[in-house]
C-alpha cells in the first residue's frame, strides 16, 4: 500500500522534535518582548497580520491576542490545505503560544525613544519570526496569503506582501501620523532583514560558476584539496568582441559554497588561472550530497 504524501499527513516526530519546539518557544518569546516592550505601547506597526492586529487593537481596543488568533485562523487553514498539515499544526501552536504569552507574560514598556523602538523592536520581532520559521511554522499569515494568492494574481510573494503592507502603513499614517508610520517602516525593514538572516544564517549558500581553460586543475583543487562537491556542464567558451568566430569546448564547473568561502575559492582559482571567469548567485536552499554529509558529521 502506498503511503500518504508528505503534504497529506502530519509528521508528529517533526512537530514534537525538541529542537523545533525550542525554536518556536524562543521565537515566540522574542516576538512577545518586541510587541509588549517596544511596539504596542508606542503604537508602532510591523507588516502583515501582526501589523493589522496592532492597528485594530489601537483603533477599536480589541484584545490583541483575540485579534492574532482570529486573523491567523484563516491562514492556518490555507496553510493546511496548500502547504501541508505539519506546517499548519506547527503554525497553530506558534500562534496560540504567542497569544497566550501576550496575555500572561508581564513586560513593561522598555523605551519611548522612537529610533530605539524601530531598530530593537524590529530586530527582536524579526529574529523571533525567523526562529519560528526554522521551527517549521509561522506567526504571521501574510506569507501564507502570498503563497495562496500568487497563482491567482500572477504577482510574486514579495510583490503581494509589499502591496499588503503598503495598505497597512498607509492606514497607520492616517491614524497615528506620518512620523509614526515612517518609523514603523524602519521597524518592518529591520524585522525583514533580521528574519532573512536567521532563516538563511551566516552560511547562506551560494552557487559558484567557474569557466576556465584550466578546468581539470580547478576540479582537482575543489574536490581533492577543498573537499567540495562539484557539477560539470559541457559548454563553449570564446565568442569575444572582435573574435566572435573563435570558440572552444570547455567544462563549466559549478559548486555550492557558503558566502564565507567565496573569497578563498576565488583566490585559489585565480592562482591556477588568472584569466578564469567566475560568477556567483545566491540560492535559497541546498541539501544532500557533500553538504548533507558535512552537516551530519558536525
């Protein structure tokens, strides 16, 4: 009998994994610290559902925890249908935990300095969101909404979230003043950068492409001396201005490295071939092969 697809079943081992739960707990704790210590008392917005919740809380005086659970409920369901049941369960746990801690965790207002609120509030909530993502869930349904609407609108996730947040900050400017809205934009930008850094980490993977006449020596360097995995494509080099008709077969070497390794590899390759052509581009995720083996060995 064929087992259910991963999308269609709840992976309870993943849900109950201690490391994942620790990420969720610490991430939610940092988000609560940011919201109660910095953002909510000073009427500062973030993007997404969190921003809407703070906005409605300030305008209509509705309990912030009720708003967070209510507004995220639809997106948990969409995540359940479109992304996976395990993701939905972990997201539901994170959202409920966030709502409970917002009620029962006493955190005083830490500062009234607007720049400090914008920077440290953004850093804390961005780091918290990133840790929750690493734990397998989210505490803001905007990302789920973007995934759900992308197929229907043709816009990218980033474009959908940008339009969504433009409306939030526009309302915030009208309700609380343009200065608060502008500082809230700093909060959102800081939070976004912090989230990306936590999710991708300092070891964000980069694809490095190398084209050289000394391809065999470079393969030896990468595999035998540096312990990297490589992929080789057959290609042609040449076609230069003034000698377009001149070309030759070559191997295009591709290796996936962390950004900390780029300079080291570039210098080593240039020692072999000073005329080597190299270009890099970021990749969102890499797994398996040499990368996987190194991680398990660590």
